[in-house]
C-alpha cells in the first residue's frame, strides 16, 4: 500500500478506538461464510433499510443496491438512465409520463414484478401512516401532497396508475425538469407489497427478503456488517460485477484507516473517515481522491424557541461567525466557505450572496433585539451527534469554535450537547433542540433539492420556520419552464432563507474525499452527487 514513514510516525501518536486483533474478530467472516469480493466502510450503522423512511446518505448507499426505481443513476455523472423501466414517453405538455417496464422483471424471490408494485410503492411513500420524511419528492404527482397531508384519503386520486402489468402512468401537477432523476431516488424505489402486508413494520426481517435491486440482503448484523449478495433475478445481473459485498459501519477514522492499510477493506467512503492529524499528508497520496460535490454544512435554529424567533438574533449570530477560521483550523480539506446554501455546480443556478462576517453589525442587531452586549441573553444549547471520531469530532470542534466566537464577539453563552446519532435525528425531527448542526447532500442537480427542504411543513424543514412568500416562490419555480426565470425565482427564495430570515446558517460547501486503490478497484467515478452504484464496482481481475 502507500503507507509512508511520516504517516507511521504521526499515526503512532493517534489513540486507536479498538485494538487490531479485536477488529479482525469483529469484522472478519464467520468460518462458514465465503469471503466478500468487496469490503466497504460506510461510516455509521444505517437507521433503516426501508426506502420510504431513510434520510441519511449511509442508509441510501445500501438501499440503492437492494431496491431500485424506474430509473437509476449511471456512475460517471450520476445522470438518470433506464432501470426497471426500459423506456418512457412524455406528453407534449410534459405533465404525463408513460413508463414501459421491462417484461423480464421479477423480485429476487422469483415472483413477477409489475407496474402495480410501482403504484403501491409510490402511494405507500405518500401515505401519512408511513411518515416518509421525503414524501415531498412525490408532491409533483397530481394530488400527491393532498394525499400525504390528509386532505384526501382516496389513493386512487393520486396521479399514478397501472394501465397494464408493464405500463405505469404518472400525471404531474406541472412540468418537472428533474422528474426522471427523482425516479432514481430511494424514496421512489419499488418495495414488495406482499411482504410488507404480511409482516408489517417487521417486513425487512423477512427471509428471503424480496428485493428489486442488483443485490439481495444476505445478512444485517448490527455493529458488525451488512452482507449483500448478487441478485440472480435482477434484470441487469450480467453487468453486476461483484458477487458478495460486505458493508461495515465504522465511525472512527483511525479504525477505518487501519483496516484499509491492513488490506481488510477495499473502499472507505467519506472525508469524515480520515484522521484529521493525517489529512494534509494523506491527500497527497494517489489512493485518496478529492472532489467537489453538491453538499453543504450548516446549522439550524429552532425558531419556535425564544429569542431565536427574532430574525435579528439569528442574523446577529450568523454575522459573528468567522467561517474562514473553521475551514482552515478544523476541516482542512479545501472546503469553500459559503453564505448561500445551494452549492456551486448545481445545474442552471448560482446562489445569491447571504451574510458575511461583520461582528460590529452583529452586536448592533443583538442590541436592537434587546440584548446589548449580550446582557440578559439566555444560555442555550447547540445539539450535535456523536461518533467514534471522524464526523463526530468535526461536529464537536465546530461547536466549540462557534461557542467561543459568540462568547467573544457577542457576550452570549452556549452549552454543547452531544448525543448518539440515532437520538440526534429523532431530537432534530421533533424540534427538541435550540440550535442543531446540519448538512445536506443534493439528491439531484437542481436548486430545488436544497431549497425545497424549507417549505412550510416540509418533512426535512425541522426548524419550525414558515414563510408564505418563500413557499410562493418555490411553487412558482416548480411550474416555470424558462430556466432563467426559474433561477431568478429560486434566487429570491434563497435570499429570504440565507439573508433576511435565516432559519439556517450555511458555513461551508463540502469537499468529498474517499479512498481506494485504482490499481485494484474499478467502477468508481467522482461525480457531483457523490453517487457510486454498487453494481458497477469490482476488483480488477
């Protein structure tokens, strides 16, 4: 491998979360198991593998391998390509999509997969009982939002139908430029009705589990690994390159690097799994790959908590943040600071300027809000999630930096609250926080994938914020066919979000880093969505 003497010297100073022999026992295959063709470290343990309810990138990486949609993302540019649907027609007004399913589709258990399964899966994701946080991805369907919000209860009124077993028809409210990209998103993946209706909430425990994707779920051992096995019934099984893939939940960058250097894993996703003490050295190695992608790091205000219901207070805190200090002192991966939320490189869009660094104006706004010099400002908490290192360490370091900046510049006191990742997601969704660290990775290359989060009542809003004008602008943009006019509408909306109202404060744009040896691994291309379909990846023969 590429382990240099300097790295060894630095690495010896880093405390390991686990001793290596113990790791070999934990992550090695049981005697009765064949070895994996590929072993991938995927950061945290998935919260779920149900396509309708997952939100985290780590979950989606696994789910995209076992459940597929009408389209899928090709590996080089992450563009939508035919998947379960082999072709489609779009009506002249671009509001009706007629998909033609492949006639050889079956579930991994051998039963036919038909257009009725597609209808069931999409309606299930919209059903309020499912509580899908990405249900908005299907609001583009006629009556999709009305059904999800309970305004109508008849699922037959939703704009999705199956005229015959191999044809699926989707009727949209208006032209939607990125609809085919949405069809590749996990929320719209096809799930087995027969199993869900039989087992209810425990359907993922069924064995064998019928899946629609390129891999079957062979095993899921918590805090050990997920084992995926090639689905022989998959329509593109011939081009599914690896037979067995093991996916390990490792949150410690020291552990991840150690396993990689020992040759026990082949690929490590995520910049968070690089020891910060080694970042500058490792980025010079040929097996460490850096790339720009559509992701942003920010924090949220719970605007239902005083005094953060006052936009002047939120703007004051934003203006007192020296973002350059954060990326140079903590992240160190070449991240670009940002005042907008939509990352550069998003198709047909450039973010407007938000708020910069101006401590004097920050103090003035705080005084106007009734807290001159921070006097009588209540102590508050900043929520972030824990990990064995990596992301958890970065979140903690950023929290400490913000704590110091606000104390020094504004005279206010913030307490830090670190909780386990699964607890964190629950607290954020329940608005059980005051300030909360956040991040977002684009689901498709369009400004809507970011700005659409913050519409009133959106499942991923999680701020308590509502702005009628913002909602109007997002709605107008969704039906505007002219790209320039559409971008202008989005820019007006983003100005409200990041300059005027500020329910969130953007800090920096992500730089993606993963590591694998290109002399040994093929099928991975760096793209702006950081999407790497599992069926394309293999070891070189």
